[in-house]
C-alpha cells in the first residue's frame, strides 16, 4: 500500500512539474525572472562569503602580528636572561620565541593563501555581478520586445478588415440606420400631432364663426 501511494505521489509530482515546464515554455519572461531570482540569491551568498573571507583575513593579520611581536619579545628576553646568567629562564624564552616564530611562519602562509583565495573570490563575485546585470538588461530588452509584439498584435486585430474591422463598421451602419428611422418616426409623429392640433383649432374657429353669423 505504501509503495502504491509512493507511485501515485511520484506520478502526480511528475505531472505537476511537466505542467510547470509547459507553462514556462509559453512564458519565457516568467522563466527568466525565476532564473534571475535564483542568480541574485546565489550572488548574495557569494557576497557574504567575500565578507567572511575579509574577516578571516583580518584575524590572520591580527594573529600574525601577535605571534611576530611575541617571538621578538621572547628573543629579546632570552638575550637579557643570557646576559644575567639565567640559563633556565633563557632556555624557556628561547623555546617560546621559536614556537612563536614557527607560528608566525604558518600564519603568514595561511594569510597569503587567504589573500589569494580572496582575490579569486572577488574576481568571481565581480563576474557574477556583471553577468547578473547583463541578464537584467537582457530581460528588459525581452520585455520590451514582448510588449511591442503584444501591442502590434492588438493593433493588427483592430485594423484587420477581414477579422475585426467590418464588424464594428456594420454595427455603426446598423445603428445609424436605426437612428435615421427613429428620427423619421419622431418627425412624422410631430408633424401629425401638429396637423391634428391645427385642424382641431380650425374646426373650433369655423364653429365660432358660424355661431356668430347665426346670431
């Protein structure tokens, strides 16, 4: 049963990723945006690594200076102990001076290696930033091309006489014809009403005239 569920899950996941891949193929700008976000995240990680390498460089320099100073200090102390006839103290100072000197050599080598790695890392970081900037500019160019393509598509859709333009023209002509008929009907109705009112008034005038004649 567990294997069955696992196979179902894998199938669903595969179908989901296939759908995403197809969607991204249809929208290359979205795919490019996603890729740029990933590159920006990686570039930020490298920037933090460069900062960390600088901190390590400072620590190496600090340790190297301290080891060098202590080696010189113990060497000087060993000389004083030798002059004073303090052989045991001289031996202790000589041993520590040697230990600090060896540490200083190791730290100097580590510092040189750190500086070499830091230089390489900074160069790669600069290359990443330039590449990221180039891709951002490329994205802007593609967005501009996509925008122009969409604009031309809409323009052509409106201006294409075989696809779109005849329809609104026919609608306009139909509306104009309707308005002509409506105006004609209104005018006819107005004239009819005006004539009827005049005839009624004339009839009244004639009746009044006849009545006056009889009286």
